C-alpha cells in the first residue's frame, strides 16, 4: 500500500469516527478498540493472501462486516471501488474472516433483527450504503448500551430472587447454603436440619454459632479466618452427635 493510500485510509476511518454525536461513544473503550482494529486492517495488510482487497475496499468492509449486510448489496458496492471484480464468495469469506478474527469484537446476535430492519428501511428510502453503515454503527452502540443495561438489571433481579429464595428456605426450616437474613452482616445456613450463624468480627474473621432461631444468641463453636475454614468444620460437625443442646 502506498503512503498516500495509508494516510487516506486512516483519514477516512478517523473522520467517520468523529461523526459520532456522542462524546461517551467516542470515549468508550470498545469503540476505540474497534477503530484501532479498522485502522490496522486498512493499513497493515502487506503481504496478504487477500489480493482483491485494496485499501478502500478493506477500509469499508472492516466497518461494514459486523452488521449482517446482504452479501449481494455489499458485493455491488465494493465492485464500484478500485480493484478486481469480486464474487459473492470473495465477499462472504472476507466478511467471515474479519468477524472471526481474535482482534474483532464478537457480534451480539440479539442486535441482528434491529440491524436488518434498519438496513431495509434505509435502503427503501434510498440511503447510500456508506451512510447506512454509519447509522448501523450508531444503532449497535446505543442499542448495545440498552441491552447491557437490561442484562445487568436481569442479573440483579435473578440474584435478588435467589437471595430471597435462600432466605425463605432458611426461615421455613429447609436446608440451605449461606445466606443473609434481611441483608444482615451475619450469614445463616442449615445443614442436616441444624442451623448455624457466621458473625463477622472487627479483625475480618468469622465466629461460628449453632443456633435454634435467628433471634437467639446461640452456642459459640469457634473463630475462623475465613468462611472456607468454617465450612470445613461444618462438613463434619453437622453430622456428628450434638452435645451442647
């Protein structure tokens, strides 16, 4: 690649990146990584087994590959750029190679229907392909943020549901693993029908108690450096004959 080709390729990518209306988008580490990948793909290509992919084609396809664009439309557009004629297989395999690269962010399949709908709408309105790719980049970024927020919220709800189920199980007398009751600093468990409490100390150790109810003080079993140490004791103690009740 000639130097002026390299400069032009980088200029086009950076100019496209700076069109983003969102400062947070431009500062987002994933967006920066994507820009770096596109720049490297556009300029660091010699020698290459992909002989038909000159600078303009490679720069465009690096930007377009993540968005599930129709291969026929991609081929028609790319054949209008400098380089030998491309077949559908040329385009399909180059898109695949880009998306399978370890340096390329994984595509989120949940965004695919939205990308395809946006593409169909913009194509019907006569929007040129380069502009559609820019719109898709914005769509994937902002919808990706919403999707991640929704997933994080779902994870929080699942964790809370599991916590409440454990708490209810303990209070109802069922065996269960360690859980906090009403978000207390103490942890409670029931093994072999026997209830225990772990209470944190100021020096970040744990006091283990055998209890009958959440309200009682219980009988102190010992002081341990970690929950793991207490679990080792309980693994045997919970099945031994009790002597303190």
